[in-house]
C-alpha cells in the first residue's frame, strides 16, 4: 500500500475523538497514543454523542472534507453501536477503533455477546457506581483545602501538601474517576513549627498521602498567582518543601512529586500505594 507523504513540517495533523457518550474515554486513550509522538503537532477535536446513523454520516462528511493526499486525519473512536460504527468506518481518514476490536476479543473469551450499550461506555450503565462517584465528588469539594474537617473518618484518602502542589485537581480526579472520597489539607507555615501532623488530620495519618514539587516549579506556579510575593519566593517555597518532606518521612507518609507528573500519573502512583496497604 502506498503511504501518503508526511505532513509539511509544522502543519498540525487533524485528530478526531468520536464517541457515543461524552467522549472522555476516546479523548483520554487517543491522547495517550498521540502523546508518544511529541515532535508531531496535532489539532484535536472531540465529537461526542454520535448515537444515530444520520449523525455518523454527518461526522464522516466533516472529517473527509479535510482529508487530502498530503494530510490524513487520525480518528479515534469508542462508539459502541454497531450500526453507527459501521457508518463511521467508511471514512477516508485513518480510523482507529478503540472499542470494537477489543470488544470482539472479550466476547470470544467470555463466549457471551456484548450488549453494545452506549450508557455503559460512559459510566451510566452501572447506576450504583455512577452515584458513588458523584457522592465522592461532593465529598472532595466539601473537603477541598480544609474547608471542612468534618467526617474525615469517612475519607478513603487525605492528600496533604504545601499550597499549589496539585492537591485539588488530584482529589477531584480520584473522586470522579475512581469514586474515592478524598479530603485535601494544606500545610501552611504554622504547621512546620511542630514535628507533629496538624491536629485535625493527626488521627488519620494512615490515610494521608503527601504531594511535593521542586522549588523552581512551585515558585513559578505561585508566581503566576501572586507575582513578586514572599509566598512565591524561592527561599519560601524551598523552606516549605523541605519541611513538608521531613514531615512525610517522620510519619512514614508516602509522597510523590507533582513537578513533572500529570494528574493521571500521580493518581496511578497513589492508587498503587493504597493497593499495597497504605491507607
């Protein structure tokens, strides 16, 4: 098969994420794959809720309109409905089916036909699991940045860290994606006057997980919020990070640096730690 020439240098390759639901899975998995090509520029677009054959035809027409001999768009799809998927694969673009091929394999292993239920793909198939995740999100919002210290005994996890180390996005990700009740507690300068954990979280040391960063990165992040402040100064962030790391070591609290890790990567490290028995 004759391969099309590579796109002109600097011209972004179009990428489409297609889904019968919200498109979160297609976008996440697709980005994981194109992320392996850091030198290639991409221009991505998500098209969710493709639930009818008519809509699928419209989407194919949109994608094929920008297909040329020099530029072949990439299409990542998690569409479950067979009729809709059959229409989408007619595209002239490079179609990567993130759902159908793997579903066929699972069907063969289980000797059971899949339901091809769109709702189950984006999380609504299991109502109990969906409701648990929503309750976890409510809990994370209520307990963000120590806004509430009630019901900490109900927490699956308590994230602790100096300000702007990534506590809130990590808490929300774990709540939404994993259904974990996560509280997060900021370590402020007063907390470093003692070798003890702050009083509200002291009884729950076994549920704590620490976040840290590099001084340069934390100073940069804080500087975007409060430029020129002592809060963002290199000496201040260096002091806070050193004291936080000493506190983690003293109380055997596992930790991870957010300096060069995505929220997804940090969440994976935290989940692995929890599975190994650290709560």
